[in-house]
């Protein structure tokens, strides 16, 4: 028997919309973070408030991804990457919390790591969604994934 990738478990049950949208929202929000930081730094210092607010809102998709991968067996294959995203997110908040120069100097680097991890997770979720789901003669959804 050929080994199936763990992100293809129970394909017939689909990928929850909230999980998919969380993986899509996170990189977009992180891009907004980079743009708002650049604009605040070089054009309008009052935009740091928007940067902080968007950063706080991004906790929602980060927590949703970890929660989904822990609570739904078909999403457990995303656990490593969603956990890494959450760890990097918490690190990002901690680096910015003290407003000390040395931790703040690592804030953009950690943000780049966070963006990279969120894009890898997005690619994995989209790859799962692109897998064919086989239908039986009655039109019921069957899956190629194991664990159905």
C-alpha cells in the first residue's frame, strides 16, 4: 500500500471553510503588517497604532489554525506548521512588547519567518483542497485519503 501524506486524511470530509480562510487571511494580514510598518516608519508615525491593531487581530487566525489542527483529526497533518506559526506569532508579540532596541531589531526577521511559515501552511492547505475526491455510483463522496 502506498503511503498517503498525512494532510490528505479524510479528503471526502473536506477542509472546513474557516480553516481555509484562516490560512488565506494570515499571509494577507502579515503583508499588511509589513506595509503599515514601512509607511509608519517612513511617512506617518501615527500609523503604528494600525500596525499594532492588525497584529492583535492576527491572533484569531493563528489560534484558529492550531485549534483546528488539534481538534479535527483530518487536519492533524497541519499541526506542525500551525504550531510553528503560533510560536512565531507569540515570539513576534514578545519582541515588540518591550519596545527595547535589541528585541525590536529581531522583529522584522521574525516577521519574515512568520510570513514564510504561513505561506507554506497555505500551500499545504491548498494542495489538500486540490486533491481529487472520488464519487461513488450514487454520487456520494468518497476519498482517496486514508482514515475514511
